[in-house]
């Protein structure tokens, strides 16, 4: 199912692809090489993807990581999925972020993705 007003339903600037998913650069990149891995079918939640879609998304994450490593040589990565508005999902078409990380890109990366929630 393709939703006319969903930008992620219209693959643009595809870097890698498979039958059920594709990879593109994030239009609001957090770092050099930041990509999104997106199922072709319009589905809001990671948990609503089929097992076949999840398998292809995971395979594309690996392929994208290899390409990013060859091109940019990052020092680490974050992989993330926002599921639901309370988790910060703004586009209701699931997409997995693969974010290359570089030594010194933040003062103290301790805690990784745990830093999104206040500890107070």
C-alpha cells in the first residue's frame, strides 16, 4: 500500500535496495553518512512489519554499514527506531536510523541512546 502524501512511500535517492525495503540518506542527517532503512510497504510500526520485511531491513542495515564504513570510516554507530508519537515518531511510516558516530562528535557519548531520556 502506498500513501500519496507519505514521502517514505516514494523512494528517492535510493542507495541500496531489496524487494521489500530500501536505503536512503536521512534528509535531517545527524552525522556524515546517516541513512534510513525503510520498508516499501506503508506500515507505521516496526512491530507491524512482516518477518520477511524485518529480515530484509536487517540485511540492508548490514549492507549500509559496510558502505558507510568504506566511505566515511566512522568510529561507531547508533541504530534506532522511533515507534509511536510518544517515542518521537513524526512520520508514520517505519524507518530505521543507522547513524555513524565519530570520536569527538559529542563531548561525552557515555550512555548512547539512553541520553534521550532525562535521568531526573
